[in-house]
C-alpha cells in the first residue's frame, strides 16, 4: 500500500489532489463474479472484506446504487456498545465491539474509534429494574458493565440535571466503560480500501433492477450497468431489503421507517461520553468538531424518507432539555433521517433465504452501526460456507416461523 510523506500531502493539497492515487478503484462491472454483494454501506463492505480476508473469496463485486456509504452508514450517530439483554445479541455485539477496538490497525485506516463509554440512564423505577436485569445478563456473558448511582452519573456527566425534583429524576445508570463511538464514514472508507486491495470490485452508481432466479436458485442480477452473473448473492441494503427480495419472489418480515437525528452548532468540549436517556426518548454525544450529536425516535409510519422532520426535533429536544439544561439555547446546525429496517423482535436477520445461494443481512433497526464489523464477519462466513456460523445461526429468518424470538424491544426503544 502506497504511503505519502508530509511534503507529498502538502503538494497535493495545493494542486487539488491531481495525480493523487485513489483509495479504491472505480472498476467496470465484470460479466460474472463468485459473489455479488448488494449494498456498499458498512455492513456490505465489511462482508466483502471478510470474504476476502478470512475465506479467500476475492472474485467479489459490491454494488451500490449511489455513492459508497451514502445510505444509513452516513446517516447514523455512531454509538458502539454491546450491553444487550439476550445471550444471542450479546455474543454478536460483543464480537463487533471487540473488532472495532483493533479495526484501525487491521485496515491501516484511522476509523477514529473512541472508547469513551456509554451511559444508559434509569429515570423510572421500571427502567431501573430493566437495566439491572440487563446488567446481570451481561455479567453472565462476560461483558464488562457497571451499575452506577446518581453521584457517579454526575461525575461522569457534569452537565446532567441530577435534581431529585426533576420530572424524570436520575435513579442510576448502566455504564459500559468500553463502549463509545467511531467515525462512520471512515469505517466505510477503511473497509472499502482494504477490500479493494485484495481484489474486490466496489462498483458505485450501479442500481440493481432485477434478480435472476432459475429453478429456485439465484443466477445473477440485472443492473443499470448491465447484467451480472453470480454464484452467490448477498443482500445488505437495510430498509430497502424488501424491495430486493420482492424482485426474487419472496417477502421479508421487516418494515421500514425513517429514523431521526440532528447536530447542534459547535461548542467547547462539555460531554466526553455517550449518554442515552430512553425515558425522555433521546441520547447525546459530542463530536470531535464540538457539535452535540442528538438522536431521537423513529417515525410512527412506514416510509423511506432520508430527511428530518420538525416535529421530531421538537419532541426530542424538548425532552432532552430537562435532562441537559445546557443545550436549551443552542442552535441546530443540521438534521437528517435514515431508513431503519425493523423486525418484530427488533433483532437482525442473517442467513439463507427461500432462494438457493441468496442470503440476506437486514433488520438491524436502530442499532446497525455498532454491529458493522461483527455483522460483516458473520455474514461473510455464512455466504462462504453456505450455512450460518455459530454466532449468526440464531438470527435465521426461520425463527419467526418457529417462534424463537430474540426480543430486544427494550434495547431498541430509543434510536441508538
């Protein structure tokens, strides 16, 4: 991999990067690939990377209808944690959290991982009991979490309103010290460059318009840039999964809704952790640029909107102002929405489909970013072997038919 000196960086900055080597190629689609991945977001790119790195499958194309990382990967709030209630979820998210810790070194690309810690507030007695239950479950699964009292909450987050007279007083919190954040764009770019280095074709502006199935087996896809044959097909397109599976002739047990978020104008550092407040339905962290990253809930109706709405801003900020009075006079810098794909049990679907050699990875709802490397790791193994690996196996689509729900509705009660 080519490296540049400080002088080369300065020179290219002055001439608008003329002659600067691309981070990844811009190839034309080949007629056939061993594996085609639809969706060049974090999960799709991670899948391609682990297919090449762990399984030696390099004749792979990642197709993206727009630009790389332009979907949910670029429209989330970057929280990373693994303190989930169910054993299956804990295993998957802890795998991912652990991979995040070494990802910059593995990809040779700074993803700006920041293990600043995630604080999940308890502001009702019911919520306190729920977080205590989660705390005990994570300890059994060997995941480091702590139950902290109000004094510790105030120490970790000095700007919080800890008054016992508040409408929703702080009763304690679930604290995961090794949770945190990463730069969402950098995660996608790092996986794209590393996959490209191993021969994977990342093809942008290539929309899939049809899926070819013969005798119950996938044979290829039809795209805006021509037909492409493939031995195996992986669909990793978040809220648009049902549109792709409709092309293949079957339905998915998911619904798509817009998930809202916004950032404030930049201010001096005042919050060096991530704070989630489910009761008032919001959460907050501070970016390296000083912006407060604020997230709220999802729309109450199915849609594919990728823009914010004023009523969500009002609902989210009004509630958070009570817990964080410091934000009351801040101006909003920008807002946006991402398309979240929700399953009935608020857990993902990873595995085979009714069409042979066609696989899906979807249903991450409001928590997809934190799962990026773990999702790609498991999905790559599933595609390479034709069967889910041990961690992915519980998340097969058959669980809805068999009643084996992995209920994480409490974990997904607020956007995170």
